[in-house]
């Protein structure tokens, strides 16, 4: 079960949807939510700008003052969003102790968002982040770090908060270690879901994909209301087949492996993963 959930608190307008999605995962287990805010490292930025010919001491100090003021403003906004969220949902703050119910804390670090998400995320049961938007490279770096560098499951929150994660959970099944880890990571939610649908896309020359049947036998020990849907491609891309089935099933959550196809990670995610994140407004639980 999830007892310690890590959530970035960026101070952006997208934070409340991420917080609410995290709460959907945390509430069934009376978990602790750690909201992590990462302040900009002003010194590092100024050093970088100075090497590019920023100018004299007065100009440098002016930049420092401006960046510090902006950093404090963003931190204050992040703190307010967390405080409002906790008050609205009756979540205790302060110095909670394990076993005392749903709780939260607000932690501040300075430096790189991706670095601190990686470091804190390795000790969390679940990391919850928002979906990266076009042009937001920093958000994509956080998404990548949370998936690839923590060794922990990642829940990607949609822009619109669902009513529950525990309705119909769709598993995008491939016979790979990544998909198997995603299923194992999702077991606390799979056990409590109203139903679980294992979706496997079968190639035209295959009669049946048998590993999905093995997964079915295993998962029925956790949730008897589990079924398999084996679907043909019919000249469509597998990801489009999956998304259409998830929409048809009114999925409340998609579970899948997270795949990177670049050895140098110049391309953060493969086409399948990227299409899932951009193609459906449903929470996605991934593991790498």
C-alpha cells in the first residue's frame, strides 16, 4: 500500500489538480503527503549569466535581487496552495507521526527540481507529478527524473481531476519487465478497483497473446472482477487501439510500463509512452 507519497509543489496554477490526484491515491491508505518545493538556485544562475558577460557589479546585484524576490514569491504561492488544499480536505499538518491518519508536510530545497525529485522520490512509495506541457522543458525533466531515476512508481496527473482512481483500471499489457513492474506497483489500487481490464494488442499474424491470460490468472487473486481484452490492430497503431479501448471502458486509471528508446535519453520517452501522456485525460500510473 502507499503510505508515503511525494508531490512537487511548484506554485503554478496546475498544482491543485496534481494535489487532488495525489489525494485520490493517498486517502484509501491514510498516507502521508510530502509536498516538495524547490527554490531556484540564484547563485548558480548568476554565475552562469556572468560567464556570458552580464556586466558590472551593479547589474549583477540587480539580477540577484530580482531573482530572489521572484523565488520568494513562488515559494509563498506554493505554500499557500498546499495550505489551502490541506484545509479544504481536512488534512493535518505539522509534525505528524506514522499511523495517525492522512497527513501532509511542506518541504523546501534549493537547486534543480529534477535532482531533488530524484533524491526524495527514491524513498517514496509513489511519486505524483503533473503532465508536462509543450514548451515546459523543466516539467518534462521532472517527469523524466521521477520515472527513470527514482526506481519508484509514477502517477501522472491529468489536467482535469477524476472522481476516483478506483473505477475501471485499464492495464496496457506487454510482456516486458517495465509492464510487469507497473502492474506490481499498481496492486494497492488494482485490489480496490471496481474492475480491472487487461488490454493486449495482438498482431495480425497472432491468434492470441497468452501472457495476458497468465496475468489474468494472477490478478484474479487480488481482484476477481478482472478480465482480458485482446484486440487486433486492424492497420492502426497499438497506442491508438489502447486509447480507444480505454475511452470505451471509461477508464479511471491506465497502468503501463514507461519506455525510453534512447540510450542517451535525448528522447525522453518512446512514441507509445508520449502518445499516452498526450492522448487521454486520464491518470496514468507508470514504472520503468
